[in-house]
C-alpha cells in the first residue's frame, strides 16, 4: 500500500481526466526525487489514518476537488502541515 492516495471526488472528474491528473502529480513527484504514483481506477484503498479535504485541483472549477488519504507509513505531522498550508482541512480518521 502506498503511504498516501489522491481520490478524485469532484463532479468534474471523468476516468480519463482523473488518470491524466494522476499522471501529472506522478511526474511532479518524480521530478522532486520521489517514486512515481500509480493510477488505480477503483480509487483509494480503505484503512486510511487521516485525510485532507477541501483542496481543488483547479480553483476556477469547483467540481474538481480531490481528497488526499494518508496511511500508516506517512508521517501524520507532515501530512497535517502540508494539508493546512495547501488550504485544506486535515482530519485524523
């Protein structure tokens, strides 16, 4: 299981646009020295320990929101700081 997962939940997402967004996020991760992400059409797995909501991929499109789910392997203090600094709402599950 990955340590975090982006769930494309807004009404504007299609399967193709969600996969494209995932590819873009993955490219940014790789450029920053992280391993690439993987698109999973069935969505994020259960068992998250925290989530970040209220972040939209396109501020001009309110239907393009996504949720970031964090799992045990991800440092939750880092997750909380990143979520809040990005304008999201952090919640431990």
